[in-house]
C-alpha cells in the first residue's frame, strides 16, 4: 500500500549543524514559537561541532546525511573565514560545488564527491547570526568585519539594548524570539533579507536565515 503524504512528511528528519551556541538557542525558540506545521512533524537535531574549520563543518554536515537524516541545514558564519585566506578559499571552493549541486550541474565525477549537497541547505550569515537580528528592525546591507563591529549597532536597537550571548538572555522571558518582535518581527526580517553574494562579501553584509523558514514552509505544504 502506498504511503500517504502525511506519513512521508512524518518520516522526514533534519540535522541542524551550527557553529555557535547562539544559533542553537535561537533555533530552539523558533521551534517553540514559529507557526509552521513542519516543525511539529520534523525532527530537528542541533549539532554543535568542536572544531569550526570550513572543511570540518561541511564534513559534519555530510556525515549527518550519511546517518538517518533526510536533510541537513548548515548555518555558516563567515566572520572567521574572512580573516583567513586559506579558509576563505576553501569556503569559496565548496560554495561553488554547493551551487552546482543545487542546480543539478555537477559533472559525473563531481556527483560522486559532492552529490550529497543536493540535500544540504547552506545558510550564510555575513559576518554572524546577529545580522539576522538587525533585519528584524530595518533593511540593511551594511558591511561589518565581525561581531564586535556589529555589536555597537545592535545595542542601539531598544529591544536589544541589553543583548548578550547567554543562555539566560535567549531563553528567559521575554526569550529571543519575543525580543525580536515575534511573528511580526520575523516577517519583517524575511522581507528585508538579501541573498549572499560571494563576489562582494567584503563590502556587503547579509543573512540568509529567511531560507530556513521558506524551507520549513514548503515542507508544510
């Protein structure tokens, strides 16, 4: 007997690979608050790697697909690779393969090595996750070299004036989802988001966190 659509959806599992605790805390609150049917049927398992080298993060994502997961979401902050020419070169190499995989343009040999990326959702934050928080309040493509330079603008937002990377700030009432304006704040951020362009990553900031919500919404339909 053929399985129903709902049964197929219930068997979908997603591994969420992040390179910081703040991403883990934020996505936990998304799962708690976001009104999306997929979040009630899809298993999201945050994975916090010990190492944050570009290749190691992609290898971790691949290993999750080799296990029981249907898809992997890799949230990638670009601040560290932008400070290391070798790491940036490795990122650009893998990013190009990712684009080819998503467009079904990998060659025969490339498919063997990079075909797994078809089930990868790569999310770029430049320089870091907090850029996504800025977009909840205004549209910007301002470039920041790192979190430290972005932090001063983040603190100018009244709702985030006491922002800190801590378990308490993210999880106590009001939690991070509520501080960012809840569902209305998220709608604003999704509207303000601009896709990553690796040709101008040294002059324009961005966050692609909106693609996570597009992905989850599509799973719900």
